[in-house]
C-alpha cells in the first residue's frame, strides 16, 4: 500500500519544504503590500521595547536568560524570519508571551513554569515568532491606513447626509476589519508556529498539549489565565486547527520533547521565584508590624547626650516608686 500526505495544492503556506525561503508577510485585503517598510517596523519595535522596559521587571539571571534566548533563536533559525530577534524574560506570573514588531520578543516567567517540557515552551515561542515573520502588527496598521485612504472619495459625495452615511459605514467597516484580521492573524500564527516547531525538530504535538493544559488550568482556577485568553482565540478552535495542520507535516523518526537543560533552568527559575516571593512576604509583614510609642515624661525633653549650661550632664531622674502604708516612718512611742 502506498501512503502519501494530504494534498497541499493551493493551500496557504503549504510549501513547508521551502521554510526559510518563503515570504509569509500578510498582504492587505489579500492584494496590497504592507504600507510600512521592514526598516521602519524594526525602528518602531525598538521604540516600543524601550518604553516597555522602562517599567517592566526583567529576569536577568544569565543561566535563565541565555537558555531562553537559545531556544528562541533556534526556532527563529528554522522559521521564515527576516529580522534578528531580541528575546528576554519578564518577571511576571502571567502565562503569556508577546512580541513587538521587528523582533523584540518577551517571554513571561509564567510560561516557563507552566510548560511541562522544552517542546511546549518552544511551541509558545514559535507562535509569537510567527506573528513577527508574518508582520501582523504593522499589517493591521497598514489596513487602517488603506481604509482611511479609501474613505477620501466620501468627501466628493453630494449632500451632508450622504457623506455622513458613507463615513459611518466606513467607520463600522474599520472596526469589523480590525477585529477580523486579529482572528485571522492568530489562526495564521498557529499554522506557521506548528510548522516552525516541526521544522526545528520538536514534537508538533506539544503545540496541542500546551493548549489543553491551559484549558484545564482555566477550568480549575477561573480567571488565573485571563491574560492568555484575552489575547488568544478559543482553545477548542486552536486545538482543532493544530490537529488539522499536523496532517500535512511529514512524520519524523525522532522528535525533541524535552532536555535536561530545560529541567535545570525551570528548577532554577522556581527556586529564584520562591526566594523572591518569600523576601517580598517578609517585607510586607515587617511593614505591618505594630510599633510601641513611649510617652516622654514632662520636663524630659533632654536626651541623655544633652548637657547643662555648666557643661555637666544633668542627673538622671530616679524611677518612681510606690509607697505603701506599712512602709511609712514609725511613730514615736510614749513611755
């Protein structure tokens, strides 16, 4: 019997054998090029990253930072990226990762601790790398600019109400289009991400197992993963799409699932995190400790270091004592 992969003719990004040599940049309305040049995109990303890092708390432990950078750069190497990547770790428990235009990429501490193995971590990173390679952020900006350009003819439509009606319709169109491109870009990032994960040598199934884990975690602790679900589509839909994409990936004899380095780095990060939280808790308890305020007796405004006018230290006041009736001086007895 002869086995073959499902047909990929006419399928978007179906030419997986050409990964690294493809141009996967999103075209506006499927026709127009990105309005923003790649050079300007990198400049924009650098500005956004600089602003973010002014307030962000980054993890600068070299063992952790260098490991995360190596994992990410390896995926970048096996992707369609056209810009260099700058990868850093953010000290926050939120399970998420994000990238600014031009390759400025941030992985939250929560993602590393939530991942079961290196393949799951690489899968999350592959998804965000895909957003940059497809230039989704600037594509949305370009789409808004094109829509504004298309709105210019409204100025020449006769009549005030006709002009207002067209402008309102275009305004509604802008909102719907921006929402639509967001959903479409997430779908595309999942497709490219699983391809890059596979091309790097990782088990593409890790893409799905991490989604399932997030789904179970949200059911167990509602609201804990609000950031993840706020910025990503329905997990059920993503699992279905990822399973479908796997059908087109040629099976490999061996896949990378985990490494001992991942386990060491995760344990190190957990230890640092526990120590930091213990220190923070201690500082909070110290701030809440009650303090005693001693009353200063009248006339006791001089400190022990103060001196009288003659340069001599004033005598210390004796402690007050209680005088009991039995302690009074004996009265004289009559003979």
